[in-house]
């Protein structure tokens, strides 16, 4: 028999429903699925999966899991990959000072790739990775992009109180470069990973959509095979460019050379980009940089980008990953007597 419960609230604390069932560090049993947690190198990784994903279809899911094997397939494989997610995220956190609020404390594996993002939750950084990217094994590219948001956010606020959003010279220089790359020739949006033998077209053939070549050249589609919208602001431009630099700097250089064929300005601007990227997270080097001679456009672009979206208190699956006690689940589960 299952006794149903409602989500916990901050005003009505209840005893934690977490179990310590290996191979998870902790797991919460919900009505519709479970939320598993591992902690790797200081990063908490949580993932929600429904009962069907675990092959549980007939017996009520909570009872089948509680009363049956806790390490049923594919849980061990999930946990192994979740620990890899934690290690990759921790390596990215190393670019941020210890104690920095922008460091990613939680990775939530929920939703699909359209949900992937860098968010803010309870005063800490959070990265969302789509379940589809996790299952496909392409989460490394997602983490490279989303943790880059954390790094640029730190540069964007480090010269004052966070609420003042006072950027350092690095953030300003990158935003200034973004504004200048906006003013490059348009090219079609690429459809697939960059192939030197068959590079993406530089000319429009019909009514296909396009963007400035200087921004398209760092698009995740080219180095990861999917995603990226670097034209949306300096933060998105940095996340795509830095993700490419972390994953394959030689490929990034080849892509820049390709798009320079469309607009000669990209040769010099691309060189500037490749010189700036290694300075991210090097705060001594950032402080040695001179800000743009006229920072107005860069400052405006940074203001428009704004702060990360705060998901504290959400009541959906993402909210459960932030605070697992909010997930609706049974108060108790009775197992059949043999």
C-alpha cells in the first residue's frame, strides 16, 4: 500500500524522504518516478526519471523500486555518467575563485535539450542538462557551453557588489568584440558540424535564415553538432566561443578562417577573439586589460543580457531537482510479505 503525500514546503518542514540506496548517494521516490543524486568533486548531480525508463510498467513504480533491486539496469550506467557530469562541471568550476557564487553547485538532468541552461537557484549556480543529451552521451558539449555562462557571469559582476553588475575589463572587451562582430556580412545558419571537406555555405541560395558571419562562426552547431544562439547577447556569444575553445581550439581556428572568406574583417576580429579566450578565468590578466576606448555599446549589451534566470522555488521537475523534498511522493511504502 502506498500513502500519498504532497510536496514539502519551506513553511512546513518534514522528515526527509531520501533513501541511501547504492549506487546513488541518495534517492527520492516519487509517485511518477525517482530523483537520483550523486555528489562528485563537490558538485551535486540530480536526475529525474520516470518508472517506464527503468522498465517498470505494471507494478506501482514506488513499490517496485522500494521492494525490488535498487541497482536495476540502467541505473548503474546512469550513475557512472552522472559522476562524469560532476567531474566535467568541477573542472569548469576551477576557473572560478573558491566561494564564488557563480560556481555550479547543482547539475539538474531534466527535460530535453531545449531546457539546457545556466540558471540561478537559492544564491548558487545551476546547470540544466537535457535528458536526451545525457542519454546520447553529448552532455560534455552542453556542460562546456553552460558552465561558460557561469564564468562570463563572474567576469560581468566582479568589480562590485553582484547586484550592481559592474563588469571587469575582460567582460567589457568581450562585449565590445560581440558588438563589432555583429557588423559583419550575413551568412546562412549552418546545419551540422563543421566538415573541412564540405564546409557550410557562405552565400544564400534562397530564403534560408542567416546571421552575421562573425557570430555564426562560434555557433555550437559547428563544433558540437547542435545548438547555439551566439547572436542573442555577449553572454551567449562567450558561451559558444568558449565552449568551442575548450572542446577543440584547432577546429575553432579553422572555422574562423572559413568565415573570414566571407568578410575580411573577421581575420583581425577572429585573431582578437582567439587572444581573449585564454584569458577567461585569469583575473590578473583580466585586470591588466584596457577596457574599450568607448565602452557604451558594450555596457548596453551587458545590461541587455542581464542576470541569469532565478529558478528558486519552482514547483516543476526542475524545482524538484533544486529541492527534492518538494517532489510529490508516498509517505510510506509497504512491501508484500513473502
